C-alpha cells in the first residue's frame, strides 16, 4: 500500500479520499458549525458574569485596520472544511470531530466563566459596510481565546499532517500555512480581536491539535475504506 501511495501523485491521493463518506463529512461539518454558533451566540448575548475588556498591546497598535482583510477572515469557513474532507475512514472522521469539538468546548467554557470583549476601535464602521455587517452579526464579546484563531491553527496543523501523508510538495505546505497565517492576521486587521485573544487562541488550538494527532488513529488509512 505504501508503494502504491508513493507512485500515485499527491493530488490524486487527495481527490480519491474526498468522496469517501461524503455525506458524513458534509452533514457533520454543517451540524458542527450550527451547534457551535448556537452555543457561541447564546453565551455572547447572555453572559453569566461581568465582562472583562481585553487590553491593547503594542502589536495591536502596529497592525492597522485593514477592511480588505475581511475576505480572508471569512475564508475560515472554507479552510476548516478541508481537513475532514481529506480523511479516509469513519474512525478518523469521528476522532477528528471529537477533537475539534473538545477544543472548541474548552473555549466556550472559558467564555462562560470569563466573558471578555475587545475594546472599542473608534472607527466609523458606516464607512465600511461589509465590516459593519460583520460587527452587527458578531459583537465584540467572546473575545479570549479567539476561537477563530483556535480553529484556524487546529485546521492548519491537521492539514499539514494530511498533506505530508499524501507526499504533497513543499509549495502546497507553504500555501497551507500562508492561508492559516492570513486568517490569523485578519482577526487583528478587522479589529475582531486583540493580540492577547490571538495568543490565547493559538495556545488552545496548538494544544488541541497536538493532543489529537498524538493519538490519531489509522495512520495509513488513506487506502482503507470503512
């Protein structure tokens, strides 16, 4: 099986596993996002404790507001769907889903016991209607840790692992990390988060991804159908 994988181009290996358990991947991803947002917005609208405003650091002052970063910010929802798309077996999908859910649950627990918010940006959002719409949908609460960053880095680490399993070339790995870093940057550039939120989100996402990959099942499951 390993010899066949080495002979098959990486993009064909990836394309071969995408259709496997497609209904589970598509329905599971949509269901997870729906449940997550339900809990997220509930905590956002009804905080159980007084809200702490996060501090502004030097990094926040160095990174200016960039409305053009909004598409990159929104691209997270495409990015997070890529790792499960490249998983081959139900066992891997279940393990990945539980790991992502557990990581996000940890962040939601923090939001419950320690509600936080980003400080006012003093920007006339009416000049930037697209960003203003985002602000109206996703208020300044549930700031630390940034689950936008958490899910991005979690997905980035897993996607790197899966691309290496397919023997993908170096430039694809660079594209992956460029996209991931762009999403992380966009959380600051759109003023959705401050640097402290980002650092906490990175810590949570890296921890969740590393723990889940340490116990990852079916290391050679590309050629296995279950």
